[in-house]
């Protein structure tokens, strides 16, 4: 067997070289004679733009953070390594390399060669603590896939972190009380058919809402770091493939992207394919399953921990497995086992390369139906004028019941709760070329992703456990916009996508204002005046939005106020006068069930707003700031590099443009950390793709890079920048050229 170093050298000899043209936004345009040459260049470019982020992600997915970087704050790196090793990511990653097929192995090797070539040539730009992670191995891709998708995105979407925390303190009953309390981050994806396009061309809008990687102030979010790239295979004048989009740092394929022929975007879907199972374990280490007594399969694992003086200590821990997966927590005689879908699908890289190399709808479906990706809605458009929505991923085949029967911690002893099979692609909800002329998804279930419904996304034709029935306010805002006129230009679609209108305000303000005006409370009456004058937007200069946000935060946490139970997968709102209804999905909910009961909270919000900002009608920018950051060479120090006004609010308020915030170190400021990051707006003309895009937090996370804040100006203006895709265009906006 070859050593890692000799294996890398052998792979390098078989891969051709190419050229990278970096444009003035730090976007690499990678030119190569064939797929493997371009993949090698992609590895090289990702390292150049994201070396520290990539290597930290690799260390985490290997389960070796403590070995490379020490125990971490409060032992965070040790805990991360134990979790990764418990989930058996490293062993499974090696297996995926072997089982993923020859085509994929060649891609993995080419990517690793590019990463290691950059490190060999420019290692002096990388701090020694990160160089310890090198060399990059093919299995670092497959471990990264699992760590990102199977064990981060999917559990987060199914609210498992909150369930686990509640279970540890209050058991299964406490956890299941939270099962429908999740308000996850969202995304937007629209595809407009030629019949609804002024130009007669299909148009695709992609807008994932994720944390802004390491370019925002909260540490540890590098897993979500996008990087925009352009991949050109063959003759630059007549390429076999000219594809653009974004990659997750450390992965060798476009996660969201487009070519001249086709394009797609993803949104998180309401798929329920990550579950906790609770078992009761006796003193001999056995648990019950269907009347049988089964043993916990127990082994030990050891991690290394780097000490401050450079020496190492070790920690050995127990790893236990059940029929449903690894034991991730224990409380008394109860244990929780984690079961996630997609662990038998080792060829994700191959699928995504087949997707971007498709030339038409049938080829794209052939690639997408491999279902190596266990998660995500797919929103698609192409040059032939087709549009498509797919409730993608590995949907479990369950033993009947409703979605709500499976959205908490399940009884592991009951075999009927366990799933062993998943739907094939043709059995998933979807809509192809629907009569309404568009598909759109903003993390809503498949039943409201087209208007009108089609036979292939009609909930009556699917088991009730596939997805819940609800439509939150953000997707309603988007769908109402798309239904507002018969045809759209690309510019009009962009204006709709940048909509910061708080749909929630439209639904509840009339009742709230009326109750405040008749309350007899001077502060409430004054607050009603501010809210009545407000434009109900979250633009930087909007006045009234800060007060409304403060009221909502107070009233939604007030245990005396009844909460909504009609938007049944999300439940952050006070009880509405008219709850959400599938019969009126775009106009409900509305009103407040007991507006008078919320006036005390409005008074509190008014007093807090005035005390904090000196005025009830503080501007949105007074409270909300975008503070992007860079780091020192070791990534130990966070260095702010911007302080910009924000336009956009959290998705719970119903805007299309989402900007998520957290309480920053300045007492009266909320700082942005997630939401609108990457945007692509692509029109598929007969001559090919005409695109605009933006990565608001910049295309590099390297220490001191100028490409952190250089896209903030169009972001703040709610605009996009041009996408340069021909070599001639790139050469007119060239920062540098390098060979690899």
C-alpha cells in the first residue's frame, strides 16, 4: 500500500495542469483541459482563498482538533473530537473513498493534489498550527461531506440540538415539548418559466441563508464558508463546460451553480430523516427492541490532546452503538441513539459533477436521482425553458402516521418507529413545468412550492408523514410577489428578492395599534403612533422596526401569552386571531387572538427602546450593524473590518431578504452573522447564461485579505455585481494570473 505522500505524488503525475485567473473580487476562474485538471485547480484555489478555514474544517472532520490545536476553550476541541469519533466519521470516510467508485476517487485525488500543491508552494503563508493538518487526503473530502451534511445540517434542521439539551435536563417529555419550536435559518429559491418571463427566457434565483463562515464575529462557523468559483473545461473560446457558483470550503464540486445550459439552487427542506431514539439500558448493558433483548456494542477510542508545551496527553473514551446508531448521550439508565439517512450513499461528488455537466432536464434528473445527497430541496431552470422543484434527499419510508408523530425523540424499543428504506427519486414530491409558470421555495413544505398545486406535489397523494402542512410568512411574502404580475424581468425579480418588508407586521399591526390606542396608557398610545407611521420595512433608515422587533421578542417569550399552533412546524408567534389554513395559505394567519393582552409587553418594549436609543422611533441602523472580520495569522485574534448599516431582518418577521443577528459586544447593537450571503440571478438566454451574483461577506477568509469587505457596497445597496464568465471579460478585470 502506498503511503499518503507517495499516493499524492502518484496522483499528481496523472493530472494535467492549468491556469487560474483571479478577478478583482478574488474569484478564481480556473481553466483546464479536462475535468481532473480543473478539479486540481479548484483544490489549489480553495487553499489560496480559504487555507485556514479549510484546514480547520479538515481537522474537525478527522476528529483531531485537540491533537492539532489543543483542548480548546472549556474543552471544546476535545468534545468535538469525541463526537466525530462517536459518529464514526473517519472510518466511514475511508470506506466511502473505496466504495464511491473509480470516477469519484480520481476527482478526490485530483482535488487533494491541488490542495497539497498550494501548500507545498505557499506553506509560508500558513501558520504552523494549521500546517500540522497537512497533507490533505482524499478521505478529507468524504469526512467533510458527512460532518457538514449528515451530522450538522440534517440534525440542525430536525431540531436535534435543542431536543438533546432538553432531554438532558427533563427527559423525553421535556424534549418532545420542544419538537415543533424550531425556527431554522432559511433560503430562497425561485425558477421562472419562459411563460412568466418578459424576455421569454427561464430565470433562476438562488439565495441560500447560512452563517457567514469565518468572516463574521462568532467563532467556529467555518463549516458554512462559501467560495465563489468559475470552472472552465476545454478551449476557453468554446469550452465543454463553463460553470459558475459556490463551493463549500474543502469540497470539490459546485454546491449551487449554473452553466450555460442548466442551473440549480438548494433550500433546506422539511424532510424528517435524522432522529433520536431513546432506549432503557439494564445493568448488564442490554436494551429492549421489539420484545428482544439486545446488547449495546461497546468499544473504546483514544484521542490525542496537544498541551501548551507541545507535548501530548491522551483521552480514552467509550463508544457504544445500538441498532439505530451510536449512543450520543446518557442519563441514568436512558441513552439516546442517533440515526441519520445517507450513510450508505458514498458517491456525492460524482452526483454533483454529473449535475453540473448536464445539458438538459433529462440529464440533470438522471444525475439528481442518484440521491447521494440526503438533504435539500432542488430548484432548477435551464436554457430549454424547463423549471423544476424537487423535495430532494433520502425520505424515510415509515410505518404510517403523520409528520408530527416523528418530530421528537422516538421510542427506540418500538420497531414501528424505525425506518430502514427511503423513497426513490420518482416517489418524491416534485413539480416540473407547473401551469403557474414558476416554482419557489423558502423552506416551506413541498405542498406550497407551486401555485396552483400539481399532481406530483399534492399532499393528498403522499403519506402524511412526508412533510407537515404549513406556510410561514417569508415564503408567503415571496409567493405573493411572484403571483403579483403575469411576467417579470430579471430586474423585477431582483427587487422582489431584496424585499425587506416585514410580512408579520401586516398581519398583526392593525390589531395591536387599535388595542394600544384604546388602552388608556400614554406610552402604549405613543408607541402606536410610531408603529402606525412606520413603513413596515427593515431598511437601514426605517423607523418603527426596532420597536416592533423589541415587542415581538418580548411577547414571544412571555409565558402568559398564548402561542400559535397553526404554523405547526414553526411556532414562535403569539396566537393569531385567524390561524394559518391550507385553504387560504397566502393570506393567513392574521390578527392577534388577544391584542389587549400584549399591550403590557408593548409598553415594556417602548420603555426599553427609548432607554436604549433615546427615542421610540430609532432607525433600524441604530440597532443593526454588519461587522465583518478578519483574523491574525493564527486565527486566534478576531479583527473587525467593517461597521455598516443593515437592511434586512430575521426570517421570522417574514422578509424575503433575511439578515440574522446576535447580541454583539456593544450593548445597544445587534450584529449580523448569517442570512443573505450568496445570491445568483441567472437568465438562460439562447446564447447561454447571463448572470449576476453576490457573496456579501467576500470570497476569502485568509488573514488580512482584501476580499472580505469588497462586496459589502452592493450588499448594502441591495444590488448584485456582474459575473464575468468569458476569458476576455475576466482579463478586463484581472487581479492576477497563476499556473498550477
